[in-house]
DNA sequence: CCTGCCTACGTTACCGGTAAACCTGACAGA
DNA sequence: TCTGTCAGGTTTACCGGTAACGTAGGCAGG
């Protein structure tokens, strides 16, 4: 990268400050000067140096950091998409990272990213290391916590309640006459948000006097196979379940495949419910009962909340983006 | 962010250069000085400023940019994951962007990112705007083109041949006795890599004397619904097909759902083949015939090729990561 | 004792922008 | 004619690091 403002300034016969103003679209120069400077910049193949700009202008960078649990998650891919579309339209660049459901990994990532002095950060989840929270408060940069709602965010929060999702599904299944429910999860207890859904589910069932009969928490990544084997394991331990709630839709579909292979009729013999609202869930031979999460909307709202804060516009600290329970034909 | 090297230097009674050396783990200071500096840095809550470091050290940044067609693609989510794991382990940070299958959007993104003076870039696809190529050559930074292999990369290439994927599937289906093949695609012609698979497929069929009977290129995003409606449309135009090749597995599964709903027996009445190797494809009632793409391996190889180049290690310019056709029960 | 070399630092210049202050000529109004 | 204002610039300082180079003191070898 060769040409800088100085080079353009010399070639155009002006000072580099004038070049800076022209190229950033400011004022204080004649039309003639503007055209000349632009032409020279173009001919020299000038590429602005955001490193120097952000550094010189006292860290007014256009970088935004975002940390998700896993990059292979379809739902987070959609959130990422929502964030990226909103941010790139507004001239920001997105640095990403994955924390693998570990707050320690999240903290390591945050330390790396904060040292780039980003304009703001988007984190997923409401659970963080104390050191992470201290660091972010001290840094004083806008932070949006997404996915799991919290009433006392570090700064801002956009999402919904996982506990409520679980409770709502529990109540729905009870209304459908289910009385002996099981649960199949993944990632053991590392995924606190999946755990929150289980907590809500369990509480709703217990309150109605039909407590959760059995649950199976796999160590695996949530996926089709995990759902399949999870249901197999659960049923090998406890035969007389009448419905199973899964960690997410992928796993529920895996469960559905297992039931079909074993001749278990769904929903007659066994109800199946998922969570997340993946597209495939609505195209199966039997539409999956699930909770649809407005992923892209969450991403968009998070990005917009961040940018509003950066521009000093008053925005609300907590944005609730409601999920929608979609009764299907499986439970 | 308050404390900088100067503050630490004053508090520790040394020069800021010594602080810099200590904190970066260099040499040229006593154990006593090291301990004192570290303690002061810790107590002041010092957070390094990579902006200043990258700028001062003549743009030796640890940022790597990566541009994918769509962030909502499951396959690219896996590639991203492979890249992120490899890079974060080596101390790099990942800036991402989506080009929506448009080389113009890609160029706009590249211009933004290059102005951050990243250590390197990862692009998807071999097709770029001339201006993009010029810019990258001039910038002289390492560039890895992934996904679609090219023998004349801008710099390096990691991937496989989409044309060969299509041809291989065509040959496989011919060996299985299929003679009247159709194709269902998406994104119209915007996705040049999907188009390349179709080209290879078409050529293989033509060469064997059983040319492609019909194809349906939707404008939609590739997904389950697109596959479902695509097959419906294709069959409404051309009844007597004996196999349909889909843009990817999601669409093939959508097609499978359509066939099932209409009582079309798979594979007896109609064969169905996909591409990509998504996990769900192997768990369906009938295992999908598809091409498995080693997504994570591609991401990892791309990141490692990039870092090898940065370290001046001799690496090969073109890395072939072979795909694997997996005959299933659907074609 | 002098020289050379090593350790453990300190000093200075510089990266490429941006903000803020300063400058200058032309022109208007009193 | 003098003064004020404005357009259209220029100059200077600075952001927080890093590289390159300078240097004081101690110690060994000849």
C-alpha cells in the first residue's frame, strides 16, 4: 500500500489536511480543489487507512465485535446475518468470535477485541465472568447482550426469556393432554440458555402436578444424531413417556427419525416438541411443534440499538423480541 | 480506557519502552523490573491498544478478513468455524462479511476491509471484479480463495472443483440407470458455483448421450421450501423424469418432502440427489444421495495457508480438498 | 589499566491520520 | 480607508504504540 494523504497532497499541490477534508466529504475547499484531489487520489490508487484514522481520532473506530456460542449454529447464523446487514449498511465492520458456551473463552475473546477499541460489542447470553463485566464497564463502550433477556444488562439487552419458552411449551403440552413428559438436551450443562428452557419446562409441569418424568442431557453438540441417540437412551431408561421436549429442532427431528424407525407413532404414541423454528421443521411429513425465534429481527435490533447508542440517540436498554409457539402435528 | 504505557511507566519508575518490552514478553530487563511492571499494569487495569500497535509497527495487524456468500448457509457456517478455530488459536481476529453472491458487494467489502490493513484475506469463489483483483495485488497481502478451486489464484486457493462435483454426480446417476435427469437450482445465475455444478452435471449427461431433460432455476434462496416448490414446478412442466439433482441438500430434502406428499416413490419412481452433505441428509428415512464437502477442513486449511504465508513459510499455492460422493438410498 | 562486550535500560523519531488553531486574500460595509 | 467576515486553505500537535539507536555501569580478558 503506497499512497497516503501526503503523497496525494504533494501531487495535487495542497496540504494533506485539505486532502483529508476532501476525501471525507467535509467542507472548506473549492470545487476545483475537490476535483483535483479526487482525481489524484484515484490515479494513485489511494486506500484510506482506518487504522490511522481510528487511532488518531481518539479511537472512533467502526469495528463492532460479536461473540456467539457456536458458529455452526443455524440460528446464530441468522442472527449474525441480521447484525451484518444492519451494520454494513451503516458503515461498520464486524469482528466475530465463538465462545463454545464457555464464559472463560468469552472473556479471552473480549480482552482481544477490546484491545482493538471497537465502537461496541454484541455478546450472547446474560452470563459472563465477573472480570468480563468489570472490563466492559471500565471500557465504557456500548454493549448489547442478546438472545437471553436480562432486566439488568451490562448496558443493553435484546432478546427473550428462555425460561418462559420452556414454561410455555410445558403448558401447551399439558393442554394437549400430555402427562408424562421427558426432555432430551445437549452440551450437558454448558449451555445455560438450553438449561433455562429446561428449568422453565420443568417448573410449568411441576406446578400443574405432572412433574418431568425423565431427562437425558448429552455431552454432544446439539444435532440430528444427538437427538436420535438421546431419545433412544431416554426411552431405554423410561418406557412410558407420552411426550419429549428437545433442546432444539435439529434434535427433535433426530428424535422423530428414531420414532419413525422404531414404529413409534407420532403423536399418538409419543409427542415430540422442539425449539428454534428451523425451516425444515415446517416441511416434515408432520409439522413439528416448536417455538419460532425471530433470529434475524434480534440481530437487526441489536445492531440498531448499538448504533443508536453510538449516535447518542436515546434508546431503550431492554428490547423484548417475542418468540412464538407454533403448535404442529407432533405434539 | 485510561491507562496506557506511559501511565504504567510513571507508576513503575521506568520508561514506556521498558514497559512495552515487558508486556510483550521481550528481553532486556531484570526480573525485578518485570515483576514490578506487570504488577502495576495489572493494578491499573491496562488493556493493550492493538490499534496503536498495528499502526505504529507499520501495519502488522492481527486482523484477518473473510467474505462468504451468505452467513445463513449451514455449510459456510462450518467453514467459518474451521477458520475461526485455527485463527483464534494463533492469535488472529476474524472480520467477516457477506457478499450475497455479488462480486460488486464483494468489492465494496474488500475496500472497507483493506483499509484496516489486515494481515490477510479469505474470499469465497474464484470470480471477482477486476478492480478487486487489482486492489488485492497492489496491496500485496496474502489472499486465500476458498470453496471453488482455481489453478490461477490471486495468491492461494483451497477448495475443490464444482464442475467435477456435478460431473461426478451425473456419472453416478447414469451408472444407476437413470436416463432422464432434471435439475432444480436457486438464486438464478447469481451463484456461479451452483451454476458450475450444473454445468458439470449437464456435460457429463450429454457426453453419455442422455442430455439433461429439464431444469428449473428459482430466484429464491436455496432452502427446503425452494426445493419443494422447485420440484413441483419442474414436474408440472416435464412429467417423465427419472431423477432430479438439486442445488444442495436442503433443497433436495424439500424435494423429497414434495415427492412423499404426492405419493411419488423415491427412488423407484424418481431418484433424488443433493449436494453439500448436511447432517440431516444422512438421517432421513431414506439416506440422501449427496456429495459430502469437508467444510471445516477447508476453513482450517485456508487459515493455515494464510498464516504460513504470513510467517514466510513456503506453502503451496493450490490445496485440493477432495469432496466425496456418498451414494444413498434416494438415487 | 584499557578495551571490548554485555546487560539493562532510556531517548528519539516515526507511523498516517484528525482536530484545532492559525493564516491570508478578497470583499463588504461604515 | 479601515475593519470585520468569510472562503479556502495551512500549520502544528497529538493519538499510543514500536523500531532503532544511544548509553551507563559492570565485568572479563589481555
